[in-house]
C-alpha cells in the first residue's frame, strides 16, 4: 500500500521583481478572479439587456471610484470609462449576442481578442494598457455574473497571491490589513506598481510560481525589497524575517522623529521637502506641517471625465490649496494632459505617437480657451496669496515660455480692466525634455522644476509604461544625472530655484544621487516625505565626488 503524499514542508523560494515595500511574515492567501459561468443565459433580447445593464453598472462604479480616489487613480480609471462608451468595443459584443452567443461569452471573447492585440501590437503604450482592458473585462463580467474576487475572506496580515492585480481591484483592497502582495504577471512600470509605490504597499511582480500549488494559509515571508517570496520558511529564515521586521519598526520610529522637522543633511545642508498634491482629498488627509510647501499640484483631476471646470470652480480649489499651505509656497502646474493621460473633449484623438504629440503646454496652445480660463483663476488666486507659483509642463523651446507669458499678461490686463483683483505669479517651467535641460539657461523662467519621469523616458527613448524596456529606463543612468546637474547649474547661474518633482524625489534610495547633483529642493508624494527626510538626514556630502558640500 502506497503511503499518502505528505504536504510540502521544505522551504520554497520564488524570485520576482521588486516594486515597493519591505519584509513581512504572514499566511498566504490565493486570490481568484470572477468566474464566467455563474449565470443562466436567456434569449438574445434578454442577453443584450443584461449586457447593457452590466455596462451601466460598471460605468457607475468606475465614476464613483474616480470621484473618491486621487488623480493618480483617476487618470488610470478614466481610460476604462472611455472604453465603455466605445462602439468599437461594445458593438461587436452586441452583434455576437444577436447571433445567439451568451452575453458573458461574447464579452470574454471580444475582450480577450483586444487584450491580445494590445499586447502584441509592439507599441509600449498599448501594451501597458492591456491590464486596463483586463480590469474592465473583469468588472463587466462581475456585473453580468454576480461574482467577484473574494476579498472578504482575506485574513488580516495575509500575503496576497494572484496571477495579476488590476487597478480597480487594487483600489478595492484595504491594504492596511495586509502584509502585501505577489503576482505572477505584471511589471514594475504597470499602473498597479505605480499605485503600490504611491501608497506604500509591499508588492513583488513577475514571480515564477504556480498559484494553484501554493498551500492555502501556509506561512510565507515576503521580502518586497529583494523581490522574493519564501514559502514554508525554516526557523532561521523566520528569525531573520522577524529581525528585519524589528529593524523596519525602528526605522518607522526614526521617520516619525524627523517627519515634522526641517530636513537637513548630516553635514548641515538644509533641504526643502515639498509635497506633490494630486487630489483635494489629500488636503484632508495630510498636514501641511510635515512639508515646506507644495512643489507640484497636478490639476488634471479638475478635468476628470471630460469636464471643463469654469473659472470659479478652479479658483475655489486654488483658494483651498493656498489656505492648506498656510503661507508656504505653492506651485500649481497648468493642465498636463495628453500622452498616456487622455481627456475626452480636450486631448487630440488618433495621434500615432501621443508621447511625442500634442501634450502639456502644446495642448494648452491648441486649446487656448481652456488654458486662458485656468490662467484667470490662477492669477485671481495669486492676488489673495503671494505664495502662488505657476508652472508650465512639457516645454521645449524658449518661445513657448514667451508665448505663455504673453497670454498670462493678456488675461491679467483683461481682469484689471474689468475691475477684478489679480496679480502676476512667478512663472516657471517643468524640465522634462532633454532639449530644455540642455539649454535651461536660455529660458527666462522664474524657476525650474525637473520632471524626472518624462526626462528619463525621453533621454533613454523608453516608454515609461512599457515593461519590455524598463531596464533601460534607469534613473541613475549617467545621462539623466548629467542633465539634472546641468539644470541645477543653469539655475545657480541665473539665480533662480531648481527643484525636482518626479518619482525620483519620492525614492529614498535615490536621494543621495539627487543631492550629489546639487539639488536642495525636492517635491515628493506625501506618503514618502518622512522616508525622504530620513534619507536626507543620513546623507553626508563631505568628500563625495571630490567635493566638500559642508
């Protein structure tokens, strides 16, 4: 008689790609998506009605999520909402239903074909959007079948394991209860990875493991910093994980000690640490006492869903933002749409290469009525508080700054003629294009702010949402650091401030590289202000790169 198979108790180590987070010990929980067979199909008329109802339910849920979340999440979900209104997506499904195919089967077939096309197109932007299609597929399928991923069953402190996580599923999860997540799919540049970094969620993607073979409830160690999952760890590994956890707890105490203090390097150099604000909700969630002001206000959320907010609506938000800052400097970026951030009714449809097309300030010139409305609201807010600064995105040539300043002056003149109080704010530029970085001294800007996300993308010729070229988009590449140094030097020569507001500023591991470049003003995600301040406190510039910064 053959003895029954014994459960696997030997440690199993699975390597993946680190996204964010530290070390955690907890039970495994395998997450499964919605099924496709939990409904009884009716006749074609009933199936069409059920499909349309599912589309409406999905659209309502997405709109509610967009309104509840910050603009980072909103930008991601806007694409899905637009797809629900796309006849190229829905019409073939309705045609298949009319031919006798059940609604769920017709939807799955269409979306699977679209996902395959997006992934196989060779376009990095489209490949990055495949996860959004998968997300939308599951959302509508859940509405049709009444099934969904079983989030309620996830035990506290669990390490979530899934073949993939979609953006809306990520947003549905209460990550404060969990240790983190591991996926077999995904990439470090995906939308879920961006959300995880912004929210401080431990995440490892691209892990080579068989989800179905994992022991449900079995103990595991997630080392998100190393990109590793250890299942059935031995006593030594457990002890090491517990020690790492204790070290992280000590680090959290150190972060708490510096969070409300001005940032200063070990050799005594003061560094301004500002906050990136991308949604009104942050003004209720974050105290302005932890930062030196606002280095970047993303205004795209005002235009969510294709809305075009009027002057008074925009002014109301700018007033609220300035009140929150309580006299600290506030930089507001004018509308930065286009590229991977389409806005219905505003951005240009059908561009073959939107990252190199009409985006940022170029779009503002193409939509002058939208730009001028925003400028009027900003200069009215500037009259009420002298700490407001306006920043122009995606600028390439000095004449663009000259043209934008002329439009700003025209709006100020018009308001004054109408007897409406206004003031001329400082007008700066976002350095995202290598041409602007190389010739920064030629721009008569009141300040420079380096947008590292796009600067890396354009310098390395690597789409930032294409995982196939992610290895080349290294923020520490000498070319990127040299461009940053050049902008800092240009600012020093002209006597104007230089800051950096891209994701590099939110990464504690990159702070020393940025300070080595001469930067003393960084704007980061609010959740990263404490860790960034701690990294600054650990930095000693004396003797680095042959220079003494003390």
